[in-house]
């Protein structure tokens, strides 16, 4: 028998749209318009009588929470649009309290936000992404998503400049993944991405430190070595592990950015087309479209 009391204000409304579900441990399912977690209580906004009220359910009675994203939220989570980072951050902060509750999509929202932060290629954004990734890695209810967060943490460490720790963790993950072919493949690819990120960073630093590198044979050779290493590692999953859609898309996008930097727009287009046609992971497809728009604009002005 339910012993929970109706609290807060009742307000009348017309048609009611239910988006979420709370499943109790006794099997009962409660439909909700909105949810919030306050201390150890989940507050459900739902229809009561002729209006809408808020009902508290102790967290210990709740088995799982199922969020149904709105149309706007789905676009936010799949577009890869960095101009919407603020909206995605707000959604993450709204979902974050539900990380530990079964079936919650909070971890997915968090990792989507972290990927978009990392796409900005700035240390400040990477530091924020690392914090989000760590929250998911430590507390998400899904073991699969915690593992995904562990892999993403390596990329975030590289982006914040902590290369040595990133390489150590990549090596550890490769060893730990040996019992599972997919996990091992993902760990191997992520380890290669760490090396690619390092080579790409070294190339950019060389160009900055030696503006006339093209006149210096030693620096030309060094730059070529960094360039080949970065591209080889980023494109490795497309050659060896096409089943890893997200990592293939990530590598292609990063390779496309390198080609852009070199002014090799045709090669950049090929990478972008590969993502959009064969590896349409939502986050990286959005980034690929951004690159495509930039290339199209350059084409019109050239």
C-alpha cells in the first residue's frame, strides 16, 4: 500500500504529456512529466485529480528511472552542434543526479557533452570534459558506460596535456581488455590515438617554434615523421577495425582536421564523406558536417 503523501501546490492544466517513467521495486510504474532528485527523494511531477502535483518517492523504493528525451533533447544529443554546448551542459546538470539509478540516460548525456567539449581542442574545455568523464566513470549505473568513460578519459588526459599518464592508462587498459576481443581492440585503438594526439601536438609545436621549418632539412624530416605517425594512427581503425564505428568516425574526423591544416581539402573531404556515409556516429557526424561546411565556404571564396 502506498504511504506517500501528495505535497506542494496543485495547479490545473489542459492536456498532459508524459515523458518519463519511474519503476518502483514492487513493480509499480509511475508516469511523470518531470523528475528531480532531492536528497534521497525522487520528486515526480504528475497528474493528480484534475491538476498537476508533485509526489515524493524515497530513493530506496525506486528500481529504475526511464527518461524519454523530447524532440529538442534528441537533436541536442545527436547533432554534434558545438553552438549548443550551453544547452547540453544544462541537460547534463539536470540528469546528473540520476547517474546511479538503473536505466537512467544520465551517463549518455554526460559523455555526449564531454565528446563535444573535447572537439573544441582547448585545454580548458578538455579539463571540464575530464571532470564529467570521471563522474560517469565513478558513479554511472551501467558497467558498459563506465568502461566507455575509462576509454574517453585517456583522450581527455591527452587533451589536457597529461600525455605520460594517458599512455600509462592506455597500456593498462590494453592489458585488462585481453579477455574480450572488442575491449582489446578498443583499447589498442585508443592507445594508438594517444600516440597520434602526441605526434599532432608535436607537429604543431614544431611549426610554432620553427616558423621556417620548410627551409631546414632536419625540421622538415621531423615534421614529416610526426605527420605520418598522426595520420597512420588516426586512420588505423578504418583499416583494421571497421566494427568500431565510433572510433573510426573519431579517427577520420581528426585526420580531416590535419588535412585541413595542411590545405589538402580533397583529402579532408574524403575523410568527412567516409564518416557521413559509413560511420555516422552522431557526435562525429556533427563535427564532420562542420568541417564540410568550412570546406564548402572555402570552395566558394577560392
